[in-house]
């Protein structure tokens, strides 16, 4: 019975691992604007964004998966302008954007 369950779910697990290994390449990036209030308050850190990328490489939607709320909107606005290589189907791409309050961006 256990072997039946293992073999039944094996194709799904293989596909998930394959999709992670085949991340699409980014063709163009837009640097996020550093929110003035975040710079004034010396707020920095990494914002993790998951983008749903269409087959032609444009971003269909973007959702924050972690990071400081003051930085999140700037990260999403930037990622929505990114472009990935074309693919056969839509993919979910996770990216991390670093905000450093002392940098001269």
C-alpha cells in the first residue's frame, strides 16, 4: 500500500523539482525606488516577491512573500516592470530585492 502511494505521487514531485531547477532567466530588471520614509528611518532589508510570469516573459501579477512592509510596495512596483525569457507556459518566479538605506541608489 505504501509503495502504491509513493509511485502515485512520484510524477508530481518530479515535475515540481524540475520546474524549480529550470528557473527562467531575467532579461531586464528595474531597480526599485527607495521609499523616502524608509531611507529617513534607516529601514533596510530584503523583500521577497513571487511573480507570475506569462509565457512571453511579462509579469502578470506580483505578490510579497516576505520583507518589511514599508519596502514591499516599491519592490512589487519594480518587479512588475521586469522581463523574463519567453517560455512555453506561465511560471512562478521568486525574487529577492535588497534595500540598503546607506547606499546611494
